[in-house]
């Protein structure tokens, strides 16, 4: 499970907290000495300990920080290599969601001869639990990056070559994966001429294998809800991909 550090505090409990605890602990009239309260929050789940023992509270706090830190770095090597750390045009923007872009190997003339390009942007809400949505445009043969830059993606291009944030971006509620399919669309390619032959059935199979390859690269999202989306002619392929998914379950 993906677990990212959000907040952590170590403080003395307040007088009100101490009074309430005295009642709960049935201590009678006397108030206990003020204890340490340690809380750690990760993706909406709060973990806390109240202790008179300073060292115990400190140990809990440090253990929680280390555990959350370990989860942050728990990317597969392939995912870490695909992470976008700098994107031209966004220098003046402030955003916290992470992005990944690269190639997913899909079966063609060889086991993974089709190199399918994807661009994944995390949800700004709750990426560990929000659904994962795959998007491709219609055509057939239109790049999913058209949707990324002109429809529901996180950015909008400006005339001065900069990017602005899209108020209506879908990654406000979902992990969005924009793909370019079939082979030959956008940055997706193969070294084998035969891999460029495509129809609805073969494209659906390629997209299904792409989804499998994606979750192998990002296994922490594999248990989330899955949506396959498109527009125009792309809906025909979506139905076929859905059939592959249903048969495999």
C-alpha cells in the first residue's frame, strides 16, 4: 500500500486533554502529570500515542517517521526511472502531484517489442486509494496526449510556451494514465514493421497488456478501482479492453 508522509507532531498534552484522560482513567480528583502526545498522519489515517515516558513517545515518533519514509521510496526501479522531476513550462507553477512518463513493453513480434508510451499523473486528492483511470483519444489513431493537453489533463498550454493548471483536471479525483495507442501513435513505437498493423481487436489486446504492464510497474495501485475511458471512436476499443479484463478476472 502506498503510504506517504503528511504530518507528524510531538507535543505536551493540553490541560483539557489531561483532564479528560483523568476521567477516562478513573483517577479521581487528582490530575496525572502532563504526558507527551505523539501523532503521525499519513493519507488521512492518524496514529497516536500518549505516554508519560518521554523516550517511549520519542521512539514511536521516530519509528512512524521512518516507516512513512520507507513507503515513500518504495517505488519499483522502473517507476523511479520514469518519474518526471522537471517539466518545461511549469517553472512558475506550484503543484504537489507526481508525474511519470516512459514506455511499457507489450507483446508484438517479440515478447515486448511494442514500446507503448504513457504519461501518469497522480491524484491530488488521495492517490493511494483513488481510482486509476486510463485514457486514450479516439480517431482511431489519436494520441492520448491530446486529451492530456487540451481536455482533462492537469495542464493547459499557453501562447508563450508556458503551462497553466487546468481547473477541470480529472486528476483532482483520480490517478490518470494517458496512453498513446496503437503502435505508431505519438511516441509509441516498435523496431518491427509488423507491429504497426492494427485493428480494433489487436489494439484492445495491446491496451490490455499495457494495463497489466503498468500495474507491474506501479503495483501499489493494483487494488484500486480501475476505469478505462476514451471518446469518439476510442469507445469501441474501450469495450473490447473491458472484455479482456472481465475474462481475465
